[in-house]
C-alpha cells in the first residue's frame, strides 16, 4: 500500500493506542448480529400509509413490545403502548385529556418512561453504544444513557434513577422525553431501508415521501419506471415532462406540480381552454375524500387532453430518430384516418371514441403548434429550475440505482428481460448487443449521462430515459408496449392489454431465479431476487413468494387505485439476523383511527427463510467494508508503530 496514504491516516490515529482501539471496536461490531433491513416498494405517493409502515417498522415495534410484555399485559395494553411509540404526540394528547388528576398523570408518566427505557434498551441490544447514542434525542442523551445503562442490583442506585425520572416530570419534560424515546425506538428497530422503486405518481404526496427519505438514517433506492419519468423531466426530456403532468392530471394531483414544486400551469391551462372541451375519457380520477368543483373538474379534463396530445406528438420524433428502440408500431398518430376517425392497428381497423385532435395537422401529426411549443418551453424551464425538485432528484441519483446487490440479494423494481426459453433477451444499442447485467449497466449509464447534461433535450441519453419508462426491453417496464393511447381512444379492451415479458411467468421457476442470481455474480444458494412493480393479486390466490422462496414480489398495492385489484394494501419485507419475513398490510385508514382505536393495521407474517444460525455483521456488505478497514489499520500498525 502507498505509504503516503498510511502517513495521512497516521494523522488521525497518531498513537498506537488509537489504532488498537479502533481495531478492537471494528472487530466487536463484526461480531454483532446483522441489523434489520426493511424493504418497501411501489409507494406511489401514499405518504400516510408509508409513514405508518415506517413508524411501526412493519410490525417490528409491536413484536418487540410483545417479547417484553406479553406475559404481563393484555392485547389492549400492548396495542395502546404500540400506538404511543408510533404517534407519540397525538397519543400523549389523548392521554392528557383522559387522565384528569395530576397525580395520576404523573404516575402514568413515571411508569411509561420506565417502559420506554426498557423497550429502548431491548431494541438497542444489537448495536454498539456509540450507534445508540447517535439515535438518541440530543437534548436528552445524558439522562437517557444514565437510565439505559443502569444496573439494578445496586439498590442504592435505584433511588437515584427514581429521582431522575421524578425530576424530569416535575420540570414538565416528561412528554418531550417520551416523544424523543418513541422516535428513537422507531429508528432502532430498522437499521436500513430499501425502497424498491415507484415513489412517484397516482398518490398525492410523493414530495413528502422524498423529504422523509432524505431525513432517514440509512436508505437506498432502486428506481422504478415512475421515478425515472420524473428524473427524465428534470434531466430535460420533454416527453417525460408531458407524461408526469398527464398522470398528475389523470389522478387529480396537479397541485403536486403547482404547489409543491412551484410550476406555473397557467400557460398550459390557457392552451387547454382554447382547444378542448369536456371529455369523459379524460376526466380525473377523484377519490372519495377529495372535494372538487364541477368547474375545476372541467379544467383538469381540458389540461389532461392538452398534455396527452403533446405527449403523443413528442413520442414520434424519438421513435424515428432511435431505430434501436424498435418502436415504429407506436407511431400511432400516423395510423389514424382523421376524416373517418378510425385507426388501423395490426391490420385491424378500430373506431376512435372521445377524440380530441384539434391541434393535429393530419399531414404532419407529430408537429407541435407554436402555442404548444411555447407552453412546453415554459414548463420545461420551470421544472428544471424548481429548487425543491432539484434537491429531490439529486437525492434520487445519489442514493439510487437501477438494481442493487445487497447482502447477497438482488433488488430490482421490474425485471430482467428474458426470451420465452428463459435465455437473456438482447437489445442492440448503438451497434452493440447487450443483455442481463450488461444491459442494465448501460441503461444506468445513459440515465446518469442524461442527468449530467440537463441542457440537452434531444440527445440519445435523454431519449433513453423515456425508453426506460415505456420500452419493451426496459428492466423497469418489461411489457411489450404501453397502451396509453388505446386506453383513451379505443373502446375494444383487447387493444388495452399490455403483454408482459416472459420474465414474469418464468420467475415462478427456481431455475430461472438461480440463473439470474448467477448472472449478477450472486450466490444462487443464498440469494433472493426482490421485485416490486407488478401488484400481487392476493385476491386471486397469487403468492408473493415464488420459485421456492428465491423470488419475493413486494408490490401489494400501497396505491389506493390498485387495492381493489390486490385485495390488500401492500407487502413489506424484513430481513433480520434470524431470516426474512414477509408482512402483508391491511388497508391503512388514517392515523387518527390508529390513535383513537388503538388498533394497528393487521400485519400477517410469513416466514420466507430462516437462518440456521444467527447472521452476524461480518457476513454482510458492511461487514466486508469493516474488514477492509481493519486490514488497513493493521498495516498502519505494522508500518508506523511495530518497531518502536
Ligand atoms: O393505472 P393507469 O393510470 O391506467 O396506468 C396504467 C399504466 O401504468 C402502468 O401499469 C405503469 O405503471 P406501474 O409501474 O405502476 O405498473 C402501465 O403499464 C400502464 O399503461
Ligand atoms: Mn412500476
């Protein structure tokens, strides 16, 4: 090793004892049990449901409470205490309202602080003291540490602890301490979070999910097709931009664009008012809770049409300039007979309904009108200059990737494109054939390149981001074609079908999954593939655990729009030192419901895998990097301090 590097390191570890201490510390960590990984996917803007899953650690908080108190407490007491950990502020308000006598309230505080400390201690057994310290509320670190590391056998100290707790109460700090401890517990039950794609679209609050993730202690993201659409818009792709606005209009979420990201939609509205009328195919989906006036509904319907038509036009020059995409069959606006209002698809003619082609020149259907061009320029400029979106997109780039190999598992939102016979499907890109891991790597390369050059709008890298959203060989999409146009304008449902890549059938087989794990240099004996993207239809008996446990699909539908299809409200996965557990969540109503009724959304656990012995940090990704650090420190010891 370069001795200059060791000299530099010696500035930090400037005596033998410091090096030795660090080596001992790292070796101790290697022997601790592996931290708990938490996997979620397809959040689709459902901020409150996601918050709930984070706060209860997919049922992990309650498990820990049960481990400690199941002999002493009733189910009702367990639920009530769990609620306090999930939503401390709201639950404390409720308790204060219900307990009128100050003495009784103080007694409740004293007991509750005791229980909270016990649970914190229990949840932190897997961590070093220094790591636990980082998770404690800063203003209470000293006090909590005194309480956490007490040794009860010295009875003379018992009085000291009681005094500390009573003093906290008399100083009026009990609520704050309980709240701080609740958040500490939430943080301790999960060591690391994986988001397996699709944070954006359909639901109302993707920006708030992003803020939560940006403040989370440890997280990585595997991009979903909806996420890359937003990244594409920020990177300068007009067609991605048109798509995100179209989806926001469709789900009555234009305030995400306008209010949360500060994009002015007036120019688009003016254009929409001029050319479009009411149209049943473009009315927004409105959830029961939303109050929308008739006038507003009409405006959104018009915007929806205006931006959809811009999108369809924008797709055409990309398809023409990128023969690698092999998407000629999607040049739909050229297949329309505008006089008859019909379209010819695969040799069959279909009548078109609910059309809105006022801005189309049948001779040159892909041409944008001057007004459309101007609107688009303005939208793109504001999207690319939104400070908040910029921060969030950069975070997605920093923490995200197309796939991730983590502790022996392969995490990927969609699929690995395959042929019917199970072999890897090739895609030719600029003269070279790619498949499997190499294909995903080249996709990621283009996505990052596009983001690095936001002023380029029509280059191949930027076009490729759109391909990732909708292309047949995209590992994020993995369907033959996206039939958005057909869904709006053709009544025959047969044309709406989106044929899935053979991967989605073949992933039921253990052999397929083993082969894919091998393709990514992972051990097929140990590894699993973890997917999101396709809602598991539990309602029709579909099992999220496939291929003899090698494949786990965790998209159960956080998205309300998909819950009637799946029958539940989402799956999450926990991987702790004992193995993997899949958790099925029932529909989340509201936090008020949880706080008031003390009923948690039921979580059913299924054992995916059980480690024969408890897994330690040394067997994980982090363990490997700790071992590397130890090796360097040993070299430093030899080089600098051995002969003194
Ligand atoms: O549910 P909607 O709004 O009709 O959208 C349907 C479209 O969404 C997609 O399912 C993609 O989104 P997902 O990644 O969430 O599945 C397309 O395949 C399909 O055309
Ligand atoms: Mn998806």
